[in-house]
C-alpha cells in the first residue's frame, strides 16, 4: 500500500474517534466531515475516483452542511459554541490530507483513473435485475424516512378557544342593548 493510504486511514480513524468522544454536536460534525474526506482520499488512492468525488460532494458537502444547518437552527446556543479555536484540529488534519494527496499525485502513486464506459441501460439492467430486492428495500427506507419527516415537521392546528364572538358575553348586539338600558 501507499503512504497516502496509511496517512488517510490514520486520519479517518483518529477523526472518527473524535466524533464519538465530542460532547458538542458541532465539533463532532466538523471531525466527521474530515473523516469523510479521509475516506474519499482512500477511495482516490485505491483507484476509485468517482466514488471519492461522490463521497465529498454528497456526504461531506451536502449532508453534513445540512446537519450543521439544522443543529444551528434548532439550537441557537450551539452556534455560539462553534468558536474559531475548534477549527484548528480539523484544519490541521485536512492539511495533512491535502499534503498526502499532493504527494500521491506528484509521486505517481495514486490509483489508475481509467474507468470503463457504462451506459445508463447497463446500470438499469443490473439494478433492476439481480439487485431488484435491494433497490426496492432502499425505496421503502426512503419512503419511511419521508413519512417520518412529514410527521415530525407538521404543525398542529391551533384549537379554537370558543365559538363566541371576540367581545365575549358583552360583544356585538348584547353590548349595544346593555348601553341603551
């Protein structure tokens, strides 16, 4: 194996341990992003650049940013805990990953980037052929997540206090007749 593989693997293990041991959710998510990037570097090193790019774009990019946004939205106190000093650890580990990738690219140690051409028809035949059960189970999982998100996010309608007019018992005509008498 290559030096880049070992460096990225060590960083992935260290940052994953940091994710588990952090009490603050924002700090844990920062280390989790670095862990996902380290896994992407491992994929890049073993010759799977497409999976590495998907790892960075989908997981480290979109989903983790969404998690951070939701945590900061639901817990405003957590955003005050994200002080600049917490960025030092993930930044150092990210720089080590970048140095490892540059070393691997310059040294010619990264995996081969020759990817065979695959048509969408070939992918569909494989997904809906031998892997049909897995596709259907994944769709049921996504549907159940959608239903759960709907039920968690819906708002209850406020219940009517009473059917009486706004003014209470002396509202509308009753008030006028009371004033006349």
